[in-house]
C-alpha cells in the first residue's frame, strides 16, 4: 500500500469486536428488563366510614304563591216578569205492536254485556337486599383456593387496588386543598352488573362525581362482579362504598 498510515481497514477488528460487545450487552439488558407496576396509594381504613352516614332528604323548593283571586261577581236584581203559560194539546201517538215483537225487544234489553277482561298483572319487581348469605364480590378472586372468607378478603383488596388506581383527583380539589370521604351507593345485579349509582355523601369540589365515575366504569371491565346469593339464588344487593380523597405530601 502506498500510504499505510491512512489505511481505513487497520482498525476493522477492534471496531467489530466493540460493536459485537455493545450489541450483546444491549440485547441481554432488554431481555432481562422487568417493568414493575407503580405502587398504588391506599389510605388507611379505606373501607371504614368516617362517621355515621346520614342521608339527607331531597330538598324541595317552596311552593309558588297562590294566584290572585278574581273579584266576587256583582249580582244585579232582575225584576219579576209575568210568565204566560200556553196550553198545549197532547196527541196520543201510541202504536199498537204485536205481543211477540214486544217480548223480543224486552229480551234484547235484558241481555247484559260480557264483563271486561281482568287487568294485566303488575310487572314483577326484583327485591333488593342489603345483607345476604353471600355478599357480592369484586371480580378476579373466584379461582383462588380457599373458602368464601378467603375470596372475600381477596376481592376487597382487588377492589381497593382498582378504586385508588383509577379514581381521578379533580384539579379544582387539588388546587384548593379539598380532602374528604365520598360515599357511593350502587346495586350489584343478578349478573354482576352495576346499577343505580348514587352519591350519598359529597365533600365537594367534584370529589363525589369522581367517585361516581370510577364506580360506573366497572361495567366496562372484562369481568363482572360475582353477584350476591340468597338461598343459593343470585339476587340484587345494595352496596355502599366509601372513597377517601387525601392529598399526599
């Protein structure tokens, strides 16, 4: 070679070995990478009520004032007038009919119309229970080993993980430092669907609506709740869920 000092292939082997080393290390690092789930903050006593729940009756506005009464009518006295009676002549228009025809008319009048059909039975309304032999459970624990007690504890933990992982703290509540406990009540249907979600207690600043939204979103999960059972049959059960909102330092 005319200029051996500028030979581009003189560092071929070192660069090749260094490239292989970097590629092998990157591959091993990627294969051994484990993505850990973020820790979910669950407040202490998340399922305990802060105090006794008092459901306020719905507020009703004051009734409107009655409309103004019209003035009493003015009674004017009418003078007595002499009434002249005219004599009318009555003409006997009685038509003699055959006795058989008269009897048929009487028989037709005596025929009574049939009674109306009975009204349809009222629609059957499923009874909603508050306490049953087997309370409804959050999904994901039916295949674990153990009795109903173990499944209830597992379902409770999964419910807390779901709530505090998906609930959104409203921005207006964060900015104003609003904390508190929202209480959401809903019904778990016979097929595990969530129905009739209402807010029993709302600390304000959107916290109650945020708790209601996360409960209603349970119907979008791939698995439904395990329905409650009474005497071995699935029934509707009323469920009360407290959700604590607490700002972390």
